[in-house]
C-alpha cells in the first residue's frame, strides 16, 4: 500500500493536490492566531510602532532597522514590509497576522516542493513539510507580529533553495540568479539567513551532476555572497551593530559565553531529545543504551553469546549512569531507553540505504545550527523557525530510506 501511495503521489498533479491539502490543514490549525495580541510574547511593537510612524523606507535601507530602539540590526526588507503594513492596516493586529500566516503557508508549500526534488520522493516530502508546518510554538510565531523577521527570512530562504536546487538539476541560469536575489531578500529580513549559502554549498557538494571544479566555484560564490552582505551591513550600521549571540543586559558580560553551553545548544538542536543533553534519561545513560543496542546487534550476528555479553555490559553501564538500580522498576526508564534506541535504528537504516543523502543532511544540519550557538529562546519560538527545516529534512530522509528497497548510490530520481 505504501508503495502504491507513493507512486500516486509522485505524479505532479497528485502531489500538488496533497500539498494544497497540507496548506489548508495548516491554515485551519493556526487560524486562531489571527486576532491575538501582538504583545503576547513580548513588547517589541511598543518600540517598533513609533519608528514606523516617524520613519521612511530610505532610513532603513541605509541604516539600522525599524527596531533600532532595541537592537541595531540591518534588516531593510522587514522594516520596509512593516512600514507598508502600517500604512495599509494601521494597528489592526489581525491584518498583520494574516500576512504572517500567509508567509508560513507559502513556506510550507515551498518546503514540500524542495524536499520532493531534493530527495526524489513525494510522501516523505509531505511528511517532512508537515513536521515543520506544525512545529511547536508556530501559533505564537504567527500571533506575535515582530516574528515576521523570521517568517520573511524563512519564506525567502526556502524559495531561494528551491530555485537553487532546480538550477542544479539542469535548470537555466536565471534560476541561480533569482535564487541569489531571493537570498538577498531573506538576509535583509533577518541575519539567520546567512546560513543559506552554507546549506546551498552542502547540497552542491553532494550533487553528482557537477565536477569538483564546478562545486568549488559554487562554494566560493556562496562564501562571497556572505562576505558582501557582511561588508554592506558594516557600512550601513557604521560598525558591527548588534551581533547574534551578543550578551544582553547588565548582569551578563560580553564574552561570558562558555564553550560547554555552545556545545550543549548545538547538540540540543542536532540530536533528537532522547539523545541530546536534555535527555530525561541523562545523555550518558541514553548513549549507553543506543550504542549498547548497536553492539548487541553487531556482535550477536557473529555469535549469540557475544550479544548476551554486550547486553549485560550495557545493563551495568546504564545502571551506573542512572546512579540507582531502583530506576529500572520505573516505566519511564524503559520508555526512555526505547526512545534512545529507536533513533540509532533509524540512523543505521538511513546510512545503509542512503549514505550520501545522510551525509548531506548532516552537513546541512551543522550549517543550520550555527545561529543557535547562544540565543535567548523567547515565548514565540521564532528563533528556530528557519533552522528547523533540518528536522523536516530528517523525517523526509527517514521516509525515503524506508521506501528505498536496497542500498543505493543516491542517484537523482
């Protein structure tokens, strides 16, 4: 049945209908965010509204963004878009939130298309896009209008990546040029889009249709785009302005970011919760369970007694890290161990069947995690809006691996 459904969904018209259904379901799910308070997750609009009333687009094209009373960023696209909304809607919150919802719906549709062309499967692409469409705190992201910085950056970034992949797969040069323009709009919305050239480079590096020289050129162009934007930003702000990860408040000193917190943040994003530093089992016990299960399987295939020995050693190791044998009688412990083992099973499946795609997604994940090395996660959850497309790719990759009947060379579909 799964194979038949995938063959049906692979038809362009059928896939378009399914994407439309996903977009409709997303709209129904989050329509309640329209009409909420744009102060619910923070008071940023109290600083932004006076600037919108007094300023003009030329101010933000050549200087700090509309929210400079809080932090000095260079975000001309967001600023001009908010100015236009203020002129059109005034302070009618629901109208602004409809724009936010529209941005999210557009991003969902584009992401589904991006995943489909990138991984060559339809149903997993829809599943991955759905995971992202209904991600946690999306309701708050749409309701809190200042989060439009992330919504615009997400929309333009996904559109840019989609055109870039189309170009890689044999499209015309204008597609690459349009992708670059869309990236400019994305990074002009929020600095988080600086990672997009890194994502594009990762995709290009694993493209079998390009020579090593062509790949190097693509990576060089992507790096040049980042450097050009940084230079423009420095010129427009008359200095560095406010940098991502910079300390905020009198109680926090600049430079107080610790290496362990950076690693913790990055691993917390890249790994499933059951294996991350926030694991309810404890990361040492969780990894002992996952790696122990792998050892039991590998050794048990050679000789069953080896598997038994590995299992006993794993049990003792987990008990040591739990600190009390009594934890074994708790149902939560067994459930947490299962949650730690399942990701390892999925990793083995993906690597065995789609090794190159797995390596590509891992590299993309590293690129997308870079803005999260030290951030303050607010109530709206918009900080991870764009980076979370990594998890959409993860779930799409898992689905693609399930549909793959045997190990492949990851050739384009």
